[in-house]
C-alpha cells in the first residue's frame, strides 16, 4: 500500500521524490525502492519520522505495536500521523505514540492501482494545512471520503474495505458458471470481467438506481427473469446483508482487541 501511495504521489506529481522518506527494515527491499523511485530510504523509522510533516503508518497490524514503541516520544505536536492499518483505533495509535494529531484511513485493494476508495477521519488536533495535505496523499490512491466520526470506519471496513473480496467472489462464481456451460476459462474470464466493468460504468454514467437498470433489462418471461428468480430464491440479498454485517461486527471486535470467535 505504501508503494502504491509513493507511486501515485510521484506519477501524479503531487510530491517531489526527495520529499519522501520510507522506513523499511529489509536491505534488498530498500535497494529496490531506492532504485525504482529515487526516494530517501532508511532502516531507521525514527529517522524517517524526524523530518516529515506527515508520517504514514503502513505496516501489518501484527507489526504495529513494535513500530509505535520505536517512535514513541519522537514526534513533534505539529507533525501528523496517518495510519492505514486495518482495525487500529485512533486511541491505540495515540497512546502508542503519545501523540494527538492523527488521521485514520480505511483504504481498499484497488488503491494499489490508484483506483481505491479510502474512508478517513482525523482527530481535532489535525490542523487545516495537515488536513489538506492528507487529502492529497489519499487522492494518490484513488477516491477519498472524509467522515467526522471514527464509528464510520468500521462500517466502511465492511463495505468498501472488504468490498473487493465480495466482488472477486462474485467474479469467480460467474466465471466458474460460464466454464460449466462450456466456455474456455480465458473466454469466461473476459466475458465476466468486461460485463462487470461495463455494467458499473453504465450504472455510474446513467445515474439511474440499480433496480431501475435491472428492470429495464428484465423482459416478462425472459432470461433475466429466470435468473433473478433463482438468485432471489437463493437469498442473495440476505446473504450479502449478513456478510456485510458480519464484517462490521468483526471490525468492531478487532478494534477492541478481541480474538475472533472459534467456529
Ligand atoms: N492491502 C490492502 O488492500 C489493504 C487494504 C486496507 C488496509 N490495508 C492495511 O495497510 C497496511 C499495509 O498493508 P499491505 O497490504 O501494504 O502490507 P505489506 O505489503 O505486508 O506491507 C507492509 C510493509 O511494512 C514493512 N514493515 C514490516 N515491519 C516494519 C517495520 N518494523 N518498520 C517499517 N516497515 C516495516 C514491510 O516490509 P518488508 O516488505 O520488508 O517485510 C512491508 O513493506 C496493513 O496494516 C493493512 O491492514 C491494506
């Protein structure tokens, strides 16, 4: 995610390469990033944090505590911390760093190609200039939406953060069904991906509600009606509602430090 952010910031000319410093523990990865982006790289996170206006935390949740501990007390009040770490609450980051100017972001996987949807919030200690800079950084990952309460981050985790997983599963199911009909897998892949891409672009451009678009193509006794009957009979809507609610509940409990329940 951090690499995607650097890539987006440089390709959109939002920052100069020498204005970016990355803290990275592995020597081979440091050489790779330095060669690719000509940015400043260090193995010392505190050194990376020292000169920056915005410090982005982009480590796996299990590495967060040690990274926070290594940076505790190193930040000035006017520096801002932006965390994209899934499930990490502002209160935990604030306590771990002994710092109050924090932005918490929930991005999603398409951010890796600059097509992400990030939902974010900030603490009151984030100033106007820092806020605007944070927004520019997030625009390097795609679209962004600011919310004024951290509770929306758990909801966004269930909808946009986890959302690509649902879409990938639907893609996979449609591709397998097309193969079952007799299409070669690469043809099935093309038919499904182009159908999904085109349908989304059409829905967004037309501005019509999805139900209206669906009704427009559902002729009496036709193929869409036959397929929709089976999807409704299989409780597709209820399954989606339950899945998104389950992801929301899991996001809340992970943020509270609870272990996932045994299945
Ligand atoms: N991927 C997504 O679509 C997505 C979506 C929403 C949220 N997020 C959140 O974004 C964060 C990053 O995810 P990711 O998918 O980009 O993970 P990732 O590819 O594993 O990146 C984590 C990076 O942290 C580095 N790292 C490990 N320990 C470190 C330390 N002590 N100091 C500095 N850097 C350290 C790793 O370096 P090495 O490569 O050398 O190990 C790696 O480059 C996660 O917290 C995740 O929850 C990701």
